[in-house]
């Protein structure tokens, strides 16, 4: 279940133009979210646009044309607008893996998961003050062998969705969810869903929400 927020979370997307229709569709009928309509498809004028739209969360693609990502994030760190930034990139760029040093950046998500149901849960958690950083894949770790759908399933399980919620979120029957979880456990060589989540975290395949105070401590 998506975490409830005490107000509507206003989201500004600064992403390549081909992603905008699907992102707006993803949030169109979701209570508690308001995707802003201003199109930001390059780094040129981004700071001014954000000041005008004043979003709660900025979803920022780090590979936008004309974007000096470090300069923009440094500038955003000195303001309270937006309150939070969720960064994305088409792959694990070095900057994407070291964003905690920028104030206000609360999460990093590979673009491969940007259009998945996971995004709504990530933004809901960020709006409540949690962090969500997908860890970089370790160079000495063999590939997990998971498909994209299995990775999304595991990530949603790590967020805390139960089987009923997974079925609703992914538009699948309970039997399909149970079967998918069974294949997932077999690939990870574990006996329970809880151990599958732990294996995913341990092997740095997924990240989980963490309270900001925990990170500060």
C-alpha cells in the first residue's frame, strides 16, 4: 500500500521528453500525487523553472542535455525548493552512486525502474522524509540472473508490499505472484520471501527505505 501523506505531493519531472507521457500516466489517477505539467527536458533553464513550479519532489535525469548535474545539485542544495530530489540515470553513473553528499537529494533510481510501479512508492517514502538509494552493483558480484520483472517484484517486496498488494500493483493474479515468488526464491537459493529480500539487500540488488535520522547517525 502506498504510504499516505498529509498533503498532495507535487512532482516536477525533468526527464527526456519521451518519458513524460508514461510518467504522467503512472501518476494520473494516484491519490496524493500531483504531477506538474511544466515540461523540463534539458538542463537549460531548469533552476528557474523549478523556482516557478515550486514542486515538493523533483525527479531529475542526470543525463539531460545542457545539464551540469553537479552544479545544479549544488545550487538546489542551497535552497528549499524543491524540498527533495530523486535522481535517475540510464545506468549506474558514478555521480548517481554518490549523491548523499548533496543536501535535499533523497534518492537515486536507475532509469530502468523509473517507469515501474516502484516509483510511486519511492516518491511516497521520500515525501515522508525517508531516503531511497539504490546501491551500485559490486564489481566482484556475479549477475543475479533475475529478469527485469523479477527485479521489480523483489524491489516491491523490499518496500513492504504483501502478496495481495503485489497482485494489485502489478496487475497479476495471486497465482502468478506466488509462482513468480517461487521462481525468485529458487534463483536466490532461499526458502522464504523474507530471506529473498535479505539476499537482495546483501547482494546489493535492491535498496530499502531508510530513515534520514538513521543515515545522519
